[in-house]
């Protein structure tokens, strides 16, 4: 009652109430968080109302810090799984016979559990097993309810410890502490102060426990879930309490009479009943109920992503806004945040920078990992210059996709990766969704349509996409001494190459919005263009043209996805793979790209493999398909920060132009 008053007074929600809301549970029911004392009043005074027991699920979270909202919760109408004396739902589920379909599913879950190294708490890095024989003992937090309700106490841990020492005299004893003990939030139950420490190793590091389980000679537990996880690895599990997985004929029980053991339960029954039937899983990417396999796949994706980022990563010369955006992508998988406005120091070993410039390029040889960051190819509903948070970012260790003078991670993937059948199918679905939903980089909404004059009939219609001339994709994506790097020069060259075509020039949306400076000769573009398409959507342009011409604009890639012919006058990431007409195909840069790609292969690697996606709505890493839904639901309204810093881009362009002119003088 005091807790309820406290939360209401400070306008806060208890964790239980937050989880009830997040998991969309029926708010007409009463809920007890396991057997916690805070729910004792409800359990004893439920009257005629239905009471449901909920608890953290068997697959809880990923990351160094324990999450407030778990991936899964246990849902029980009669008790809770760790209360060995209750007639809980789990006891009913575990004895049910499985169909062939469900046996097969349980076996696949077991395979995935081992393949992706899943546990209750999941971490980026692993605890590595020693090379000598050892027995793994699992400590628990003092006062853990599963100990008392699992018919155990402090003596159970003493009994477990003494058994292990005496039963395996030739083995080392490894005691694994609970993450909460490691974080100094709670104390453990195993007291080794009275024993010789020659044979004992206490692991106090945070990390994934799976390899420790896999290479152990046996696992000893009181009521810890690790005993269940050890069964998945086929280990001998010695149990000194009465956890939910004991007494089923799968464990070696030191606290249960043989008469209490049901020898007919299989590992598949245990896995299916606990991971499929007994818990509810919530996909953080959609906030919708999902199956446990989807959560396991997501954990695997997060851990795979975490491996990309080195330890002790530091950011150089970031504004507070850019640091905040990078941390949305980096923090969920590393548990660490980069700082803003930091200068480079010689002791730094792994650094991250935004984009590319000559000053930061000088640091490459001084560090182990140099990571360049840029906006992704499907970015936001609104312009980057307007400071709309990016839904995708690109992190590149070899270079950056728009610098065609050298290999980037994207070029390396396109040249050397093989896209399998399932990935091709997924890419085709993504292409179909992009076309159907009219997805682009900025997803701007324009109502104005392109109107042609009568002299268009029987002519090829070419759309030319303007770019910000000071943008790095122009500076580093168009070789020097090939064509002047101006929008005017591009339109002029297209007119020479296609003299009889009808040419539409579309200015870059950043220059139209006044966020970036116009090109140096933009006012003369109408000398060669038949029409300048102001304030029109890319999708409308794509529906009107036969061909798109670009320097390096991402719009060329978006046109390819829609089956439109594309001519390039620079060397964008999508050129050189047999899908575009490249005017610079004899340039030395083109010689590296020898592979011929399909549009599905190009799309999968470019939009799935290369970028990372982060949901602004749900504040988590996600996949491209979920980003589409978020784009459709976004209002695109600006906040105060965006309004205040609206003119930053154009001021930067004018400063850069002045620096270049001063240098040329």
C-alpha cells in the first residue's frame, strides 16, 4: 500500500504495472509479481477476482545492464514456477504429451539455443572456459525467492559445495557468481571462507555463461535456471533444491526422494512447456507478442552487431546531437556511450568519426580501428539538415561508401559476399515494399506534380538529380579531371550525351529548403534543362522518366530498385556492378569492381547487411522492415532543437566555400 501511494504521489509506475501495460495484459485482472511480499496482500485478499502470477521469463534481456522490460514474462493462473509446493501451470504443461510437430519445434529451439548461445541474461562477450577439468557451481543472490520456495536454504549451498569438493577431487571448482552480485547490488550464498582455496576459482566477470557450461564436467545448482540451461547442453546436473526442472528424471536430485521423480518427461517436453507455453515473449522492435525463436534470433543479431564495435571506442569532434544519434545505435550492444567534443589523443586506440575529412584521415595509421559514420540510405521522414533523427546509420571500418577512391566495407561486401536463396527472397520483398510504400531516403511529402509541355511526345525523358555541391559524395565520388563537380556541368554533359531527350532537373531537397547552399551555377541550369522540377517528390519523377542521370546521388540506387535505367557520371556505390550505364567505366577506380550483381543482391547487401537501424519510436535496434512501418506512422513534425539549428548547414557550406576560395587565391 505504501508503494502504491509512493508511485502515485510521484506520478511513477511500478515495474509490475509498466510490464502489464507493455505486454498488453488484461488490466481487469489482479497480478502478483511471483511470490514477492509486495503481492502478499493481493494473494490473501483476492476475494472473487482472478489473480494471475507473473515473473521475469526464462529469456530476459541482452546487455550489461538489466532491462526494466524483459523479453519475456512467465504467466501463471495458479502459482509460480519456482514455488515447488504450488499447483502451478508449469506442472500441468510439462507432463502434456507433445505432437510430432511440437517435438520437432522443441528440438529446433534446443539447436537455436546452443547455436546462438542463449541464456536468461545475454551479454556481448563470453566467459571463456579454462583448459583443465572443472566442475561448475552456480551461486545465487542471498534472499532469492526461488531458494526459499524451492525447498532450499543456505545449508543447501554448503551441501552443494562440499559435495563437489569431495566428489571430484581431481577437478577444479569454478563458482559462477550471479550478475547482481558482480554488480554489487546483492550478496551471494556460497561462503568459501572456511575452505581451502587451492581448488576454487570464483568468476566475478560479467559475460555469457554458455561456454562455461558446455566445457564443464558437470554442473551443480541449488535452484538456479542455469541448471535448466545445462540440461540443454546434455550435462549431468546435480540439484540441491527443488527447481522447476528437477524431479522429472532429467537431473541428479540430492533433495528429492526417488518416489517423487517422474521418469517419463523428455528434454523436449521441458523445453516446450517452459519456453513456448509458460512464457509470453514481447518483441521490443514492434511491442507485439512473438514466439521465443524470434527473441533468440534478435539476441543473435544484437551480439553479432556488438562484435563490430571494438572496446574502448571513443568519438572525435562530434557535436552533442551527433553523439546522441550514434549512441542510439552503439549503446544497446556495447553498454557504453561515446562523448561529444573530444579531441584526438595519441593514446586512443579505437575511434569513431562522422563522415570523412582530411584532418581525421590523418589518425587512421595511429589507431587500431577507425570507424566512419554516415546517415543510412533510408534515413527519416524529413531532411538530415533539419536534424530529424536518423532511423539508420552506416558504420564503416575500411572507408565510407561514397569515397570511391578506395575500398569501403560496402564495396567489400558487394564484391565478396554470396547472397543465399532466402536472402534473395527477402530482398525481393523489401524492393516490393519500397515501391508499394513509396519509400526513399528522406520520405518527403510533396503534392505538386510534374507537368509536361506538348513537345515531350516520342522523346526519351531523362531526370537529372541535383546534389549539394559541397557534399562529400561529390568531392570523393567524382574523380578529379573528369567532369566539373557542379550541377550545371552535369546537366550540360547530359544534354551533350542525349541531345534529343527531354531533360528534367530536380534540385536537391536540402538546397530547396534553404538548409544547404545552392550550386555555384545553378541559375544557368535552365539553359540545358527543359524543365526544373521544384518541390516535387522523387516518386513522381520516377513515374515520369525513362532514365535517371546522376553524379553519385542515392536517387540513382532508388531508381534501379524501381527498374529505371540509370546513367552515372561519378562512381557511386551502386555503379560498376553491371546494373548501370557508367560514363566513367574506364577510370582506374572501376577496375576493383569485377562482380556482376542482380538488383536483389545489391539491395540485400546495401539495405540489410551494411547499415544498422534504430527505432525512434521504441528506442531499440531493429530491422529495415520495421523501419518502413515507423516511416508510415511518422508525422514529421519538428521540435525546438530542429528549429533553433535550422541554418547550421547553410552557414557551414558558406564557410567551406570561403575556405576553398581563399585556398585557390
